[in-house]
């Protein structure tokens, strides 16, 4: 089974970059050739394109909910997302519509999509680190993502500190605009 782990966000907008940081942690801890780890800062149809050809997708992103506690980690399904910063855009269709369109067009869509969302405190300040509460949630969210991947060929002993060391060396997909 081909699995895509994709971290969504902008690494220079404080907690907005948590999805990218979690994906980097997962990449440091997994060595299964059937699992691809990517980063992106777009949603809608561009995100749909990234999903093509995968059987399973684990999407990781920041979320802000009413009354949420920064650093809280949620496991969600696509039907639970109504509106999101990266999963929709005024210039594109929203996440649910993009998924429906992919199915309607007969595209090779994943049979399962899991969403791991980390409650963010600050998604607007220019800062290359997350707030302390969100930073502490990175290993928790990475562990959830690894469980969703079935823990195939996990490399034990790597930590969130290692992900910060490699974060800016990883390729990031971008639409050229801040989300």
C-alpha cells in the first residue's frame, strides 16, 4: 500500500508551520519505501494533485478551534473539516469539494485519508519556531502519524530536535504566496 504523509503549513508563520515540522519528524523516523513524506503550503485542487496514486494519505496541519487548547492534537476525518486555512482558498475549491471532484472524475484517489491537526495559538507572527505548547505537541503528532502509517520500518531514537536541524534543508512545495 502506497502512503503519503503530507505536512501542510508555512514554516515562517509560527504555529502555522507545525504540519511541516511534524512531517519532518516522521521523515526522520521512517524508512519504508512505500511511504512518501512531503511538505506543502497549498490546499484545494493543488493538494488533490499531491494525493493522486496513493492508497492512504496522512495529512498534518495546524487548526484553530473555538475554545481549543494550544498544543492539543486531534485525529480527524475529511468529513469533519468544514473550512481550513490551507485546505481551502478563495481562489480554489475547498478540501471536501476537491476530494469529491477527484472521485467524480475517476482519478486514482486514496481509499483512506487521516487528518492529524494540532491546535495552534499563533498562525500570523513571522517566526521560524512554534509556540512552546505547540512545539511540545510535535512528537505526539508524529507518533500519531507513525501509527496511522502502521509504523513500517520506524527508526527508533530520533527526536523532534533532529527535525529542527533538518527542517530548512527539505524541499517544500509552494505556490509562491503566503497562505
